[in-house]
């Protein structure tokens, strides 16, 4: 299931930032965190591309993501299949109308890499080693490698512009699978209401505790 590959990867680890003179990658990671922490909420259209390393199959999905501090998010997949992933900061819900099933799970802090980066929660440098990579024109690419071996993440690329706005996130796992998120029409501090991040379980659907 692509959603859990990219949206429920790891818990945020809190720790001390590395001592000594920061590298360009560490400086970029800090600028990215500072900018994201200054944003109260945001919404954007996204394209998620999942490519299987084993069989080479590629799946492309589109939708809208909304995030609000602290710890709230809503991923609404609209194409090719409708599904919704909602977190109110304490619990997350994953609902696929065609399956008539809702997966419910307590998830204090478990927001996944894309949401971690978009929300600015936690410390990137406590969890990842940071460096820069060759990037597409007009962007800078941040490479993040887990400080501890992670069965779900081998590395993460984050493409940002001169203002440290995130344009794309690439998540690579040890099995050779890649999840890529591309963002456009990003709007910040639009005044999203808390109620937007509350999920009402539809009548007649199966509820599964994850």
C-alpha cells in the first residue's frame, strides 16, 4: 500500500544537533526547518509516484494535502482512486471508500517523512545526516540519510527553491522502491480550521485497528 510506504514511515526522533561547523547540507536542513516552523498551515496539490524496484511497476496518484501545526494533516487522494488519510494529532484514519473500510491507529508523532518535512516538526539533524546533491535547474537538493539503519528508508531527497520552499520529496527504501511527491500551487497560512482535520467514520464501514 503506497500510502503507508510514504506516509507512515518512522516516528520523529528528538535530539541534539551536531556540534562543530555546519556543512552546507546541515545549513540547508536548518533553514528548511526554520521556514516550515514559521508556517501555521499550508495546502498544496500533489502528485505521488510510486515505483517498485522489484517489478518496475509505476503508480501515479494525485490529490491535495493540507497540514496545520501541531501535528494535523489531511491527504486527499482524488485520482485514480479516492482515498483519505487524516490525522488530528492523536489518531490517524485511512479510508478507501471502495473498500468500505477505515483503518484507525494511535499515532502520537508518527507523521511520516513528507509530513515531517512539510510541518517542520522535530529535528531533521537528530534523525538524518544531511548533505547536498546535484539538483534540477533553479532548485537545491538536500540529501537525508538515516543516522540509524531503517528498514523503511535508505535515503530522502528534498528539492527546495531559493526561499527554502519544498517542491519535491523523494523517498528511497532498501528494497529499491521509490516514492516521489511533487507539490504545486502551495498556499501558506490560509487559516485552516481545526475541524477540517477531524474525521467522521461513515456509517456501515468496517473499522480496523492498525
